[in-house]
C-alpha cells in the first residue's frame, strides 16, 4: 500500500473509532483524534474534505455560538460523533480569548466529555455527558505558533500528530495531473450504520503486539523538542515527554476500528490481519522533526 493510501485508510479508521469500544464491560475508551500537520498546498483540506460519513460534521471554523446552537445539540441527539476541521487557521485566527476557549472546549469533549458548563458565557446543562472525536489539519506555522499553549492544557497529548510533506516525485505527479486538466478524486466514503458502539475484543497475544507498536511510536515522539528555556546561564531543551498511556489506549482503539471496518462490522475479535494493518499505519504518526514524505 502506498503512503497516500495509508493516510486515507488511517482517516477512515479514525472516524470509525467512535463506533467501537472494548469488549470488557465498563472498559475505558476514547476516539482516535488526529492532527494532520503539513506545509501549505499539501492537500490537507482535500484529504479531509473528501470524507463522506453520515455522523461526521465538517467545518472550516468553530465559534462559541456554533458550538452552543449546533454542535452540542447534534452530538446529544446522536447526529454527530466526529468533528472534522480541515484547517485550524480560521479557528486559531480569532481573538486569543475566543480561540483558546474553543480549543479548551475541544480538549474536553474529545476525552472526558462535557455535561455542565459555562462555556464562553453560554451556560448549558445536559442530561448526560457527551463526547466526540476530532480530526484537524493545520500548517507547520500554525502548529508551532500554538504548541506551548496546547502542550500546557494537554491538547497536544489528546491528539495523535500525523506530519507529512510531498516528495519531489509526488510534486511532479501532482503538476502532471494539473496540466492534464483532470480532477483529483479523493472521496473516502465510510458506510457506518451502527447506532451504538460495537464491543470488540483484543486477544492477549495481540495486546502485546500493540504494546510493541506503541513503544516504537513513543520513541519517535520523545525526540520532538517542544521549546528551549533559559535556566541561569544555560539553555535547556524541553522534549515531548509522556508515559504513553493515552497513546496505548488510542492504538488499541485503532485496532478495534480496523477490525470493524475491514470486516464490515461482522467480526468482534481482532485478528492478525488487523494487527498487520496497524503495523503498516504506525509509521504515519510523527511530529514535524520526523516528517513522513509521500
């Protein structure tokens, strides 16, 4: 499978991760949240805008008003379970207090969920806690311009980074397509009809394989320098540093989503083919220092 198709596969599985949950009753699970990071003109909007999924809400911007009047009611009714923001530039381009409030709302709803809140002066009280997944796209400049705030509130740790750029061969290929007058056909249709998440079991022998994958990804993540701080007369580099608990959980959820999608909802136990697919996709998870070229 070429790398471009791997990206499409990963996005498809991510949007399906709200439709599966652990086999064990009461098992903790969260959706797979992705952050696509790439330079301008790398097709983030086209890649994410081509997703056809009934319960995914695609937008270029979010505001407190839209969240209160549209997003929250639709999630509560079960009409939305994934937010796709193909370019965060408009959201982070709002006044600082507005963009920070919106990011903090997303930070909550993609993990612990929200129930009662006084969000940006808009009070709401829900019957039950609601959650949803998030896939977003942004440029390198936007990423580095917000990294300190996102690291501080934990947003950076609740989304999996997928950093990529075009190789010289891919750039030439795209220019040839443009010159031919043909249109790109990147529709990623996801037929999902489950009303409630399906319980999917991960056998112990495959749990160990997922742990191996997690450790490989975590080792890459830990090479990413977030900032440099001054201490006395010395400059000290601060690197991405987490225990890997969330990453481990998200990769297990990805394995369940692969099982669900590839079996068209017929299998309830992860098998070796699902694990092999997970291992194929593992190389896509990168911060900018280990950018994947496609």
